[in-house]
């Protein structure tokens, strides 16, 4: 079924960010060359993620904390021995240990 964009009042579509917004040959650029009156905008969730990433890289303490947490996660998630020792420490301190994924 062919759709004529000239007769439709609103059409939404989404693609992976790079494929969508690539400067010279992205999907958005190709649509703009055929339909110059369309409005293109970046996914708000992805835009928020990129903004937070930029902010973290600009604030040294947050950046160091994120790096520390990533290293700590890697240390305990890849070693059965470290997992066991961490679990034993939690039992000795009478605290519950929760398993979380990478942040």
C-alpha cells in the first residue's frame, strides 16, 4: 500500500539514531530532500540519555564515581570468588545483598 505524504496530515517513524540523523545520507535527510516541510526531531529518551552522558563527562566527581562503580561492578560480576566473599561479608554484617545489573 503506497502512502502519499502530501495528503497525510501526520506521519511518525523512528530509526536508530545514527541511521536517522546522519548528516548527509540519514533517513531524515532523505525525507527532507523530497518533503521539505516535514519536521524532524530526535527521540526524547535518547536525547535525555545523551544529555546526561554529556553532563557526567563534564562534572569530574560524577565521572569519577561512575568510573568507580563500573570498576566495582566488573570486579564482583566476573569473579565467582569475589562474589562468594562479598556474600560472606554481607552475611557477617547481617545485611541483605541485592544483585543489580550494570547502570
